[in-house]
C-alpha cells in the first residue's frame, strides 16, 4: 500500500509519496533524490514565510521517515474537526476571517481527539452532534505560530447532527461571524472563498 502525505502551506501543498505515477501531474518542482528531499525539508522556510506558493512533489521510498523527521523539526499542534451533515445531507460550514471553513480546534491535553473534535464543532457552531465516525481523515498544515514553525495535524471526523438543528450560533470570540448549512449542489459556489485544504476535504463529499 502506497502511503502519501500532503502538507499544506500558504495556498499550496507538498505531496510526499513513493507513487511515481504522481509525476504525471502538474507540479512546480519535483524532487526525485533522497538527498534533495532531505535538504528541502531541513531548510523549509518556504513552508513558513507566508508568501511562497508552489505545489511540490517529493518522490521517496520512505514517506513515513520524511514526515517523521519533519515533525521532529517543528512544533506539533494536534487538532480535531468535523465534516458535519444534517438530516437533509447539508454540510455545516463556518465563515471566519473572510474564508468559508469547517469547524475545528486544538485538542486539550486531557481529552482524546474524537471528543475534542466533537466539542470544537459544538462550541464553534452551536450545533449538537448525534454521532461521530471513528475513522478520521488527517491533514497537515505548516505555518508560523507565535514565531515558531508549526505543523498542525488535524483529524477530521464525519459527523451527523441531531435533527432539527436550525439555531446556528457562531463563536464570535473565535472570529466566526456566520454558520451555515449548505446543500451539496451549492458547494461549488464556495470554492473561491475556501482554503485549499478545506476545499480538498469538501470535494470528497460533493457527490
């Protein structure tokens, strides 16, 4: 089984994989040698400068090792979030700092990730959750936080809201100014106002 890792940064991503067929896709830069990959990740300021935007492919025989080494160089932030649907199969979205997003947040030290993800969704949106799947999608986002190079690992759980959740309450103190249920047929209209990471998640559920 081929194991891929996708690290989002700014509005781009780095794909780390052993699957050489990925080379057929369009990337600004492709690293094929282990030495090149090690050098790139050891001097990875492009992840954190807030302005570099280029999609990069790193072909390696050991993607797990590359990610393990990278995680050792940065401050890890563990987060959980929800891909939440209601009984009408509408997706729960939040509007924060000028972008449409999905509810998520940092996991507290005293809680497990699935409980923290559910808590964050309920706190940020006012929507009560009925059920949560136990097989999350995990995304990685590199950014600078309080002067430190950080990597956020977010576990995204598909969730089902309790029926008749019509009252939506944005968590203003988290800069959320709107919460909205969105029909799957309307999701395409939100692409230009979503982060790349968020839109990649949404695309998996558009059908």
